[in-house]
C-alpha cells in the first residue's frame, strides 16, 4: 500500500514561482524514481520532470531551465521548483513514484493531483 500526497499548487501571476511537494508513504522498501506529470484541459497528460534514486534527471523541453526537480530519498519526497511560470504551465500536476514493496513486488503509484494556475 502506497499513498502519494501532493501540495503546493495554487494561483500565481506570470513570472512568479511555486514549489510543489509530494510525499510517499506506506509499505515502501525502495523508490527507484519519482516524477511530475501535468494535464491541462483538452490535452494529454505529459511528463514534466523525473528523477531517479541516483539523482539523474529528465525534463520536458518546455520547462527546461525554469523548473527544477529534486528528491529527499530518505523521506521518499520529491519537489518541483517552478520559476518564471507562464500561463501555458496551467494544469493539474500529478506526482508519480516507481518502487518496490517490502514483499518484493514492484509498484507504480500516483497522487490525486494539485492545481497550478498561472494568470497573465
């Protein structure tokens, strides 16, 4: 059983910043990777950023240079620092975690999402 809880979303003006956080809890033995995805109305859900346990990161081209993903491995928590926000960043942001239960079974879990709205 794994639970992911996101926080930090809200309304911000263009050019502003927000910091999202996601904490994973439950019978987790190991998390191999965590990431952030987003989905805007009428659009497909897309990867925003991901980070592996060893620290390797990957970003969507649209956010590279503006967003930074980081992870506190000991706390199974991932963050997304979003700077220089644009109206096109408006979406529901979802946290994802891939890992292993104590039983040895792999899992992929999702949070319920947090709304980010950027006004012009």
